[in-house]
């Protein structure tokens, strides 16, 4: 019996061959992924069904990929079976115990909305459509991270299906070495079916967009001000040519700008002091900062009618001086790619208080994570965009690689950069124990050999 016949017998309507209703949705990604055509998709509704999929595909030698939010093109692969986890979407909030429990297919926006009913949350980056499982496994850096730590620092335990189909729980008490590896080592070790997180206060925050005309001195001043700010301030800086977005004033469309996305999770009085200092650094060209419910801070823009092709090159920076700022501005200003940007997600605070070897996320003592992003709607420019992102990363002298910002073309050097020092050998030992046949390969892959 073929694996498809076996899966069809066990899962019935959950198996989706090409052309069937639901196949396109189950195998879509957030950005365009040309050339990737999965053989089939599966949408299990329980951990037990996930185990069947893992066992049967492995037994018959069929490649398997795992998809939830689909923000990485590696969520699908040509000739593979896509395991779409989005029906594993149960949510339970325990406000008294401050624990949030979520299925492995839950999206950040849905978790935020459920937790906000109790004026609580867990930090999950800056997009509502990202899958919390994938984001967590890579580290999780967002607007609450300087105050509360990375997402992995708020993870209590994870249930997952291993390569042999067995179901385990990983925590500080159970499978502790696997738990260490899951926190930053990516999707190398199993299919996460449920996660339990610490819940933190996050009701009404002060935040929004503060934009300035791009200038090297101003970029240095802004980054220094964020680094010196109380840890209640979370910030992402996007250096970009302002696109023609309706809610952004038309007069700044096409200008090179520093777009600061800011979230202060402390008191309104403390927030006003911080924002007054930031506004005083220059003349804002856009200012939408106001008090709002925390979920509105991570709503994200409306979906574009067409998906761009996106190349990403990432790393970390320890300090930002004028020469670095000038290089970043020049890179964006001279790019021929229409959606070229350099994004900084600021670190420090609680992130740096966890020892580097406390989790598999090893780059805790840097000022910012940097993502060089090249997006284009023109297929003929896709290679040019990837080349620009690589050149810009080199010009900026970035260190390492952030596992949640992966390009489509990965190398062995990327794995070494993501997991420096003793981190990679330790991860390989965990991989050999829990996935010796490299069943879970479509990620920043740690080869057990």
C-alpha cells in the first residue's frame, strides 16, 4: 500500500491531493514560493493524527515539511507532503496561573486576542499571521522582548511528535536537553503540537509609528536612545523607501525614511517621557503613537493583492556608529529592488540576562537583530534581489544569523553562523538522539551526521 493510500485510509478528508479543495490553502506561503509543488497536503486535527503522518511518510521514504503560519518558504518543498498544523488551534488561557496553552497551529494574532481578554500576553514578534510554534522554535524577538525576554524565555513546555511517531513533552523536568534544543534550534526535532507559555501583563500600551527622514546621525541617535530607554520600550526600525501605502501621508511616499515601530508597555506617564525624547531627536514626518490595546500593535498592514518574492539575509550587530549608519542608508538608497529595506529589532534588557548557553539561541548580547530584506514583484529581479541582500549584509558586517529570518537558499555556513561555538555540536547530539534519519530537514537543518 502506498503512503497516500495509508494516509487516506486513516485520515480520510484530511488528506489533500493537488487540485482538491483546500490543497492550495494548506500549501500556500506568506510570500511567493515559485517552483515548489508539494505532492499532497495533510491537515491533522490531533497529535495522534500527526504521529500517523510522520510515521507513514517516513516509512515510505516520502519527504515531509511542516507548515503553520507559512512565513518561511521552507514550510513547503517540491515533491513533499506538507503537514499543515493549523487545525491544531486550541487555545486556553489561565489568568490566575498566568499560563497560556496553545496548539501548534495557532497564529500569533489569535493568541494575542485570547490573552488580551485578561489584559495579558506572551511576546510573539511583530506579525499577527506568523505561526507561534515556528517563531518560538527560532527564538522569538518582538515588542515585549526587552521587558520579558525572548519567546523561548517564556516557554514552559512543548508537546511534540518525534521522528519515530512517539509523543513526548519537553520541559525543564522532562527531556531537558531536547527542551534546550527546541528553544532556538528550530524545527529540527519534531512536530510541535502544543505549547505552554508564561503570560505577562499587556493590556493598554503606548505605541505606533514614528518616522523621520533618513540621516546617518539621526539613525545613530535613535538607536542609542532606544538602547538607553527602559526595558518597557520595544522597538523595530525599518530603513526603507516609503511605499505608496494609503494610511501613510502621500507627501512622503518615495522618500528614504527611518520608520520606528514603537511599543511601550509601562505606564502612560513613563511612555510619554520616552516618546518626548525620541521626538526631540528630529522632525517627525509621521507620528501615529497613541495608547491602544496591545493586539493592535501587532495587527500588521492589510494583505497585498500580490505576493512579492522575498530574499532575506540576517545577522546581529553589537554597536551602531555613523559609518555603519551611512552604509545602511547607502545600501537602501542605491538598491534597484522596489521593496528593499534594512530592519533592526532592538535587543538588550531581559534578553541579555539569560546566559548564552542557557538556550540554543546564542546571540543574546547584541544591540539588535538585523534583517536585510529584498522584495520584488518582478520575477526577473529575484536573483538581483538575493544578490543585493547578500552584498548589503556583508557591507554591514553582521555577525551570525537569526533562525527566524531565513532565505530560500541555505548553506552549511548558515548553520554554523546561526549556532556558534559549542551550540552546534550540542544540537547535533540532540538531533542524533531524536531524529537520526533527518526526517525534519526543511529548516535551518542540523545534519545528524
